[in-house]
């Protein structure tokens, strides 16, 4: 067996496809979105199967979309389509009739599959039976479910310590499966539970938990319809959360103003053509952003401080009219110290650090001056920075000054990416559980859960690399393509004794593996999950804390798949065996039984089985949403945080790079090769640059280049990209992930949250030869 066969490609092939460029769009959605969505769904699932799925997606008593976590309306939902273009494409991916079975693997070696792009790998179809890659093997082979569970159990029980295994979770995993999964892992004996939150909103959870007492947002969807100003920072709703556009449109119709803060002018922040309205069909767009602040990458903190300083000056002129002094007095701590620190900031310097002319910042401050009903939205553009936690605390400072939290039409809105990533954490998927949570598990189940904190994503990768981890188990996701420092991560994965992936579709993580590897096929959200001749339902939690049911409607394409919950329960029985004190048979056969015990363990789930069956579900308790701030350290008050501006030392030929999605993409799933909003067609290996930077760097538009990162004296390189001129601040660049994840250093993380800094990488660009 050659070394080459043992080490297939960890990255997408360095190959250009024939880039075509059109002008960037100034609006999102419209008829092109409908056309693109229908084209995908009909091509993959067929008309009848596709329409059956679409009709039930995001409907009450239907199934939850497996892409973003934007909430469904509490009241009546669209009779036409309660989904967006990318939601339809997500359904097309899972409703496809194409199968990946043992015959497919017999005809395709791991090495050959790894030569394909992530797009081509994902288009092969649904995984339809469990397969196994033996040590030294070149092809995955069929394996029975029983033998698969025995093999995993053999490896897990053979470890010197349970802490030599790590158990990853994707945001697609249901509440029920997440709960049984963490229960199994803790009864097995470890808190090594990295999850996708570690790579996205961990900074949000860390910051908000410290200052308002809960790591979640504080608004409902209805708040968007009754607010004065919506601030959107580091988020691109047109691509990442398209259904948010309908909420923004309704907010505008009701008189709200929108301030957009982003390094790129994104179509989904400037205009919206709603394809479900006559105006949208006729091509009439709703203008979204009233003010667009084109901040430079990681200039957000400086911008926030500049706005606060301008508003403070206005407050001194008009006491009590700009800041909510009553709210500050009754609900905060540290106001005087905060103002003392703010007074020391230089406004001109803040504008320079933000990368925005001071006059433009003053316009935003003027709009905000007398407004109190303000909603602040953010996503990865804020969280995936070294100072992400502090930036979110500064956002809390801002809304605290204005009293814009704990009242209708105001509050904090971190917009989650994956559809149940928030629910995973609620279900105790966390490497750092608190004592109260563990005590409750012990009380209900009678075993002593491990108390030592486990590994998060970055820590797990490092531990694999150091040989401290022997077994990797992934409940969903595409771990390799989602994580930073691709080459380093691939080297780590290859040191494992066993890697296991519970998946719906083939992805690159199946091709970069341990000495032995298993792929276990599972149901998608749209699939019928039948137990005892009855179609089951699962539940999910959206970005705004609503728990709702999700019931699949499509016939699975294979009878050799198992649900995530069934996989967990069977694995627990195979691994823990007679040592278990948990009735795994009961939870395997009844999702209601799982929900009953969730109700016992986790606050807020009273009458879970009854309330989740109500159309639209129910809201979890949220004290800050109700005006109560129950932080452990500060009692019932929000502390004003003293934060510092980030300082970056850059060489003259270095640029700031942020990794982003294309429009034809959700997380690491590539739907297509076009990014029509940005005018990119038939290509992904592009780097967007300011025209002045292109000229000053000795480049030309269309040049082929390599991108280098030198963090920690290690050379990382992403090869063969095409320069595309774009409206972006000087010194700033962006490119798509996962192609540029190879550039994100494993040691470059957000302080406190340990989130990879995928939105700020320092790079040099050189011509490709």
C-alpha cells in the first residue's frame, strides 16, 4: 500500500473552470431566485417528490428546513412558499433520488474520490448503507449495522481512557438525538464534545452569558415588525439567511430604518424583490439599507466606539434624551467608568480604524440619536475575530446606553447559521458543562457524569495531532472542510485509529480518515422516520428560542438507513452494555420518552410533548427578553464592559482576508458554481480585491495568484486563485471557504471563545507560476 493512497487530497483540486464575470447585483431574490430553486429541486428530486417536500417545508406540522436557523412566523405562514432559494436547494440535496451505495464505493476508490471538488463529491447522491474502510484499504466496503456498532464499541472500550475519544456534533442534529448523544457520551465517560458552535457563535454565547446571563438573543420575529432601527453588522442575509429579507421588508413598510455594516456591498443588504408579491414579480424592489457603512475587516469595534462617542456628546447636550438614563440606573453597572474610558478615545482615530469617513459615521449617529427601539443583528463577520467576544460586549454596551433591550421592538439578535445549532447547546452538547447541569443528569439517571472539561473543536484537532485522541465520532457535518488549517487538520485526522461519520451525503471528511473508518447513513429532515409503523417527529430550536416539531414526509431512498437517535441508542447499548443505568431501549423506540426525560433535565421544557405538538411550537424562557438580567456574577444588572481597540501589525505587502460563502453554498455544502449576486459564474477559486490594491501590488484583473499566510512562522498557501476587482476597502480581500480554510491558522482564535479567526487572516499575494 503506497503512502499516496493512504493520504488522498485534503483540499479541493487546484483547477480553474473558466470564470465568467457580470456586474454585481443591487438586490436579492426576485424571479431568478425562484428559477434557481426550482431548477435544483426538479433536477435532483423530480417534480412530484420535490413539490411534496417544498409544500411541507417550514409549515406548521411539516418539517424544518435543514439550512439556516431563521425563525418561521408565529402567525400564518405563506401559502405559496415558506422557504427561500437556498432552503429549496438544501431540500434538493437531501431529497435527491441518486444513491451512494456499496456498488458506488466498489467502483470508486477513496483516492479517486478525493480528486474531485467538494461540489462534485456532494452531487453523487444520498448515502444509502453503512460502509467500512479497513486498515490499509483503498475502497469502502459494505458492513452490517450490528458489525459497525461492534467495531466502534471495540475501539471505544479498548481506549486507556474515555478522554481518548471525541464526539463532534453538527447543527443539523435534532433536539432528541442531541440529548441522547450527550447522554451516551457522558455515561461513556467524557466531555469531549466539540460542536459547530465552536466555529461560529461561540463568541456570542461566551459574551452574552457573561453580561446578560444567557448566551442567546433577546428578540422575537415580531419585534422586527415594531422597531425604529435595525443594525446589521457582519452578516449577509441575502445569501446566509434569505428569509430574513421578508422580515426586513415588513420592518421597512412599518417605518423602520436599517443601518448595514459590512466590508462588501451585499445585494441582500441593499434591496429585495419579494417573489411572493406582485411588486416583486414585476421587478420592483424594496430598498433596505438607509445607511451603508463599509467598514474595513475588523473595524467593527472602532465603529461602535465612534458611534457611542458621538451619541455621548449628544447626550451631554440633551441630557436624558439620547441615553436611557432610567434603564442605565436600574439595570446596569459601571456606567461612569465606561464613560471615563470612552472620553479617552479619539474620534478621528476611531474613524480611521473603522475605515469609514467621519461624516458617514455622524449620519448614522444622527439617525440613532433619539431612537430607543433598536435591534442589533450580527453573525460570523463579528464572531470569527480575535476580539469577537469583546466586540459583542461592546454591542451590549451600545444597547444598554439606549435602553434597547428587554422591551418590544428592541434587543440583541445573533443570527445563527445551522438550523438547530442553538438547540444542540440547549440539549447540553457542550464541552464545558456547568455543575448544575451535571448534577441534574446524575439526579435523573443515577450515574456520575465526568466533571473535567472536554475538548472543543480547536482543542480536539490539536489533541488528535498530538496523539491524545484515538477515536473521532461525528454526528453530521463535514468536519475537515469546516475547520481551520486544513493541512494540519488532515494530518491530525490521519493519526486516528478510527474515524466515524453519521451523514446523509458524501463529503471530504469521509476521504481523510483514521486507520479505519466508518460512514453511517442517516435520515434527513424531509425523510419519513417510521418506528412501530408510525411516522415520528423530531424538534428543533430556531435563532429566537422557539421549539417546534419537524416531521418528514418523503419516503427514504433506502431501507438501510437509521435515524440519528436510533444510531445513538444502539451504539450506547453496544458500547456500555451491562454497565449502563440508562434504559436505551425505551429511548430508541420512543421519541416521546426522550422528550419526557428532556423535560426532567432541562429547564423550560414543561409539558414538552404537549406543547411541541401545538402548531408553531413554543418559546423557551428568556429572562433578558423580559427585562431581567440574571447574570451569576453581577446579580440583576448588565455590566458595562471596558474593551480595547484591536492592534494589528502588518507588513507593507500584507492584506486582510476574510473567508466567505458564495450565494450557491450553505456552510460547506456547495450547491453550484455561481455567485450571481457578486457577479461570479462557473468558478470558486477567486479573490476579491480593491482596484487600487491590484494596481499597487503589480497585478492585473484576471491574474492567477497564490495566497500565503505566515502565522507562527509557518507557511500556509492556497494556490491558483483569480483576482477579481471589487468594491471593498483598500487593504482588504475576501475569498470563498472551504478553499481558503487552509490559510486559517489553528492557533489564531478568538480570545475566551477559542473560535477560529476565519474573518481575519493576514495574507500575502503572489503571482502563480
